[in-house]
């Protein structure tokens, strides 16, 4: 028996969230006496050693340009075939856009119990129980999976990546052509221009309508650059077209768990908090002392963002210069 992990590549290397998923699978494998198999689609010339270092005992490399990875039905068929070939009873994803579309379909095909957005390692002593956030992050629930097969997706940035294992050679894995028939035609692919992937970012600078317009976003980007952080925004900002939708964090956007989340000019509605309340440290900058976000903040600054953020940028640059 093995545990199958779906892994992905971004900007020429294995995604950090994929390594988190491999670590998670290796932890379960160690507790249950099974093995960990990572599967990756069209890796090209990317070095796959990190998958072995993260805990994979085997790496399946699927090289086939006919696989439409944008078609969740195709991907569910491909991963189901791989799971059957490897006798995998558990399949692990990172809880990202791919998992949200593919994992439920795969679970239905496998007749597996499914828990999306896990935040802790499962209990395996006589029962298999997985924890996840519920009620917009206000509580944690434990889900016991009784089925023999299980599909789990992990909330990104929840588990630290450990690479204490050894590299393993990848094995070529072929997918039958009849599984690749797709009704979706991809006409164009536009990649996000962010240097940092928001779900994987350790530091995030976010802003809301308090910035008054897209023309003022330069100082948010400058602060993010000074910190080495990714940028994000609230839903109203993306709805207004001030920022792209892939930067929207919240209940209806991305759920993130960075080490540091700086919120500038965001009131902190419950829908926004649902996507960021897993952050290790939250800093809120808002001129309204009654802003709800201050109740969830670790640190708060009451004042005008247009005065505070430039000073913060200056202070960060001065501190970094003193470290060189």
C-alpha cells in the first residue's frame, strides 16, 4: 500500500506547497508502515530531487503534452489511474485551485472519504481523524474518515517543509490515451506576474479600499519589495478592478497562512478574516480605531496609511542596510 501525492511545478522548481504535501504523506506513511509516491505532470528538465528529500519513496514522472491539466475531469481520471496502479489508499493534495476542482471528483471516483483544508496531521491509532477549520476559521472540527480510501487536501503554509530524506530517481509513468479525452479547449494561458506565490508566501502585505484608488498601490508594492513579501487585497478591491482577482484573500478568495500578514486600510470583515486568520502574526494599519480588524490583530497602528507606510518602508530599508 502507498500514499499518492499530487505535486506541481512553478517557475522552474517544485512548489513549496507540494513539498509540504509530500512531508505530510511521509508522516502518515511512517505511522502506518506504508510508502509515499509523488506524481508530477510534465516536469521537463526540472530537478525532482527535492521530492525524495521531502520524503517521497518513489516519483512518477508523467510526460505527455496531451494531458489537459486545466480539465478537472481529465486530471481526476489520470490520478485515479495512478492511485490504482500504485495501490494507493490515500491521496494528498495542497488545498489550492487544482485541488478544489480535482480532489472532490477523484474522491467520488475512488469512493473515498474527503477532507479539504486539513490543518494538522491525522490521528492513526485505531481511527483516522483529520482536523480542519470551520465556521470561517472560528472553530476547529475533527473529521473521522471511515472509508478505506481517503483524499485529503492541506491548507497551504500550515506545515513546515523538512528535507531530511534522500533523492530518489523518477520513474516514467504512462497514462492510457483513452483517459485523456477532454471537452475543454485551452485557447490562452496567462501567468500571474507576481514573483512570489501568494499561498506559499511567508510574508504578505495586503490593502483595501482605504487606499482610495489603484493609483496609490505603489507604496504597498514598495513595502512588499522592501520586506520580500507578496501582495494581496480585499475582495472589494479586486471587484473594483484595482487589483487582479488572484490577489484576493478571504472567504471567497485565497486562504493564506503566512508568518506575517500586514493589512493596510482593511476594516476586517468576517469574510476577509476567514482567509487570513491562520496567519502567525497580523499587523493592522487603519485610521479608524473602531475597525473590527484590530480585535484580531497582534499589533495595531491607528493612523493615516499614507503617512505610516512610507515611514515603515524607510525603516525596513534602514534596518536591512544595517545588517549588511
